[in-house]
C-alpha cells in the first residue's frame, strides 16, 4: 500500500512538473538557422516603415504620352494607400478617369528582405494582366527605380518597363514610367505628380479624443433641423 502511494505521488509530481520544464526549455532554446532565416525574412524593417509615409489619400496629376513625341494627355485621379499584412505590404486604390472612361487600379508594394529590393504589382480595369516590377532604393537620390515588363495589347508582345519613384518630401512624390517596345528605343509614357490630401477628422460619437479621417469631398453640409413649430389645429 505504501509503495502504491509513493508511485502515485511520483506520477502526480511528474505530471505537474513536465509542462513547467517544457516551458523553461522553450525559453532557453535558441532558434535554428532555418527558423532565424524565416523570422528575418518575415520581419518588417526600416524600408517597410518608410512605406508608411505614403499612407493616406493623394491627389494625382497624370500626364501620358502614347507614342514618342505625341501630344500629352492629361487627367486627374485620387489614390488611397494603407499598410496590410502586419505592415509588410502597402495596398493602393486608385480611381479617376482616362479618355472619358472611369478608371480604377490597385497596387501592392512591399520590400523583399531577401532580395533587398522593392517589389510591386499593378492591376486595373483596362486590362486583364498583372504587371510586376522590382528594384532597389537609392539613398542618395531618395528614389526607387523598378524594372519589369507587360504585354502590349496592340502587338501581343512583352514590353520592357521602367519606373522611378522619387520622394520629394512627406507630402509630394513623382512617378515616371518609361516603355521600350521590342526593337525600339525607350521613351517616357507617363508622369504622375502626387500631392498628399489633408484629411479632416470626424469626432467620435462619444465626443472624446480621436476620430476617423474623412476625405474633404465627403465633408458635405449637413441639413439644418427645421425649427418651425407645428401648426395649431385648434
């Protein structure tokens, strides 16, 4: 009987202490080289933090050239950027018009820790393909030069593309895009001047601090209440 009680106590102690020892081992265990590489690859860094400066709403002044030496085509648009996936990528939504038709586009921009390059995808409602570009950040010029390709719908051939982003300051940016048709010389196809749009803060329902931003275009004049007294039907 005494031996049975002793074995039960030992089993109970082992059951209670095992999770504690396991937790201590987990704390002291160093990640493997593979685990450390994955954590480094997945961790947002200074380049991702720099992307956050482009969050918010932007006005776009767009100039396009369809062929070398052609007359420029001008239009305007707005873009809203926000960080997603825990600050690892920036998603942009663009709306405007092109040649009298509604235009809508979406971009995803990130910084690949392994490649040491910015990466970008673009889709819009005037095509069915996805444009992919990548390139390094130049600390001296405060700009990014990305290269990629897209299919020319007129010829059906891959066309080399080059894009430069220059951060003038926290409220102004310039994007220039160049195209090099197969067998032809590179020429400038687009320039977009971005200016950050001031956002007005709508008060919280409780009247406390904080709030949420609303675009100025949505800041409509609210109808005033009708203070007239109801007619006396006596």
